[in-house]
């Protein structure tokens, strides 16, 4: 550990000066690097987005023929609030894509279950694809079982692989809060525990899990905790968690008990460079992502929610793609080859198919998937301090009636917006492609193409080839053409 000491007591030490000096000093065997703050922030309703006076109780007067033609409260000065949102910020407003409770009326996704209770395989014997969600965890929900601070009470309902760890602790390095109220997937009240509102990313991991589950119901989900409810993660901690995930994956490939091989990683967070030279400090993160892909793991990353063309990393590690071409074509391979599948950067689309205004874009964005006003799962335990605007006793039943509680998610479903929720759509599509291939009968001529799920799980070269085919199938034909993609 290094401690910065300023030459003058009235001047704060500047870490950037230390980095610059270290770059010039070749006498030391070590180098210093920046530790970026990575964020996983979708569009969340701000307490001032909708003002309590926007719809005033006196706008409609109880007397149809009032002696005053214009009632003094009919034109309330706060009807148009100075914080009323337009453009990108609309996505943070409930009803326009902001996090908001909704009612789910459909059946759960159809999942095939074996009679012998083996959760790792489908009834036809295919190994279920495993999707690792590197985020806040996965909370309690009927689709995903129960989650609590006491790991002995965790149960994944056959879908979530709960309690997975290495000998020295959990895969994700983010500390588990002492109080359940402060856990992003239980109470979601760590940033303002006394007053609220809910944390910006409370329920974020569960929401992503629901999207993968809707897209590929037969996939297994592996939660890797790297971030809390505030939505900010330290890059070095994310890197360490990814390294631990790689260890877990390799031990799964080796067939060790208690471990599973991972097929897809969803990474819904990123950071920007402060200046172009920062690229030289990206090696630790790009290296662990490269090693995952070398081991036959697809890496899917959110493109970012700032409406920027400025590259956000790690999404911008992705190869440059011509999305206008049919099929889409890699035009600059970067860190991609036949032996190393690409990082996949995903932008967000509106329900009508148009690109969401907030979605970052550039040649490094691989594709666009639904990511605005998406409906998915949230922990049923989330119930923030915000309350319905009106609440009264029901007259004809033993119940209450009220307006919608903006932070009451006991129903287990919500709408939300962000590229964080577009990335798991593609991840689920890749998992679905993998499962379809694993479910095909193995033919002698197909032996080198991972026709057997067991062989694909053991054979690194076969796994990489299978991931490439799944990526191509999910993206409409994206492939690596060495002749047309120089460096």
C-alpha cells in the first residue's frame, strides 16, 4: 500500500502526478495503474421527477356547478414543475420506462424438468447452459427461490446456482451487508437507509436474471456479487471477481464436485477514460476477459446509458462491427480471432424497435436488443419508504384501496430501462443457441463440432467453436473472417 504525502500541508495530494512519475521511472519492477469506478446505473426515478402537486386534488372540484367559474386551485402553480423531464430523462419516469411496479398476468417461463431431479441437465440429457450474472446478486422470487444473508436458507428453485464459492470464499468479492435492509437484493436501502428512496440499483441483478430466464428458461443462473445498491464498483474488485469466476469455471471444466463450467457472462457496467492515455491502464480488465473467452465463455457487456459516442469500457473492447451489413460484419477485429470469441457490446431498443435515446453507440456496439420499458423480475422483499399518494379503507371488503405504491414491489415484477437490460437478452439468446446444439443427437461427422455436451464441456477448442456458432446464430450471422478483418 502506498500513501501519498503532499509537499505542502495546504495542498491535497494528486494521484495522477504519482502515475505520471511512475511511468517515467524505469528503476522499479512494478508499475502503478488507475483504478476506475465502474457503474451499473440504469434510469431510476428521482424524487423530484414527479412533483406531488402535478395532479392536485382540487383540479376537479366536487361541485359540478361551482359558484366560482374558475376555482382558485384549478390552475395550481406546480402543475408544470421545473423538474418535469424531457428527452433521455423521460426514461427515469414511471410509465415512460423508469423502475415501476407492474402486474404480471402470464405463466412463468416453461422450464423442462427431469424426473431424477438432476438440475444440471434437461430431460433429453443436454447440459444446461450456465449464465453468470456479474452484478448485485439474485433476490427472492417465485422463479428463483429464496435468498437471505444466511446462506443455509438459500434455495434456487432449480434455476439459480446459489451458494457457489471457492475454498477461500464467494466468487464475487463484494461484501455482504450486515443488515438485510441494506442488501441490494433484499431491502435495497443502503444509500439513504433512514429516508429513502430505494437504492438506484436495488433489484438490478434479479431484474437481469428474469430477462435471461424469459429468453432461455432452461439456462442455469450463477450470481456473482460485485456491486451494491449504490451502483458503483471498484474496477480492481470487479477484476478480482472475474478472476475468481475463471477459476470456478476451470474447476467446473475439470469436473470437480461443487463447480460448474460457465457458458456466458453478463457484465452490465462500465467506465469512461479520463484521457486517451488511459488505454494503457486497461490491460488487467481486458486480460481476464480474454482468458474467459479463451476458455469458451461468451462475454456480453452493456454499452452504456449516456447517449454517448465516447467509448465506454469494457464494452469498447469489442471489435468494430458494420451493423448495416447482412449478415453483420467485423471490420476491425481488435482482440478477436477464431480461437478467441469477441466481447459483445449491446445497445438498447425501445418497445417499437427504435434505438433508445439513452443508448451509447459507436462501431464498437455489436447489436441492439430490447432495453427500454422492459418487464422483468424484482425481489418480492423490496418495499421502499415512498408510499401511495392516497390510501383508504375499502368500504365493501376487508381490504384497503390506494393508488400505486411507487416503491412497493411485493408483486415481484417491474418495468425498467437501460442497456444493462439489453445485454442479458443477447446472453439468453446465446444460451438458447448453445442448448439447441447440445440437444441435437451427436452424429459421427459432427464429433468435432461439440455434438456431445459432455465433450464440449471438457474440450476447450470445441467449447470455443461452439461459442462462436452460438454468437453467430444469436447475432444474425456475425463471424470471424480473417481475410477481411485486419487487426
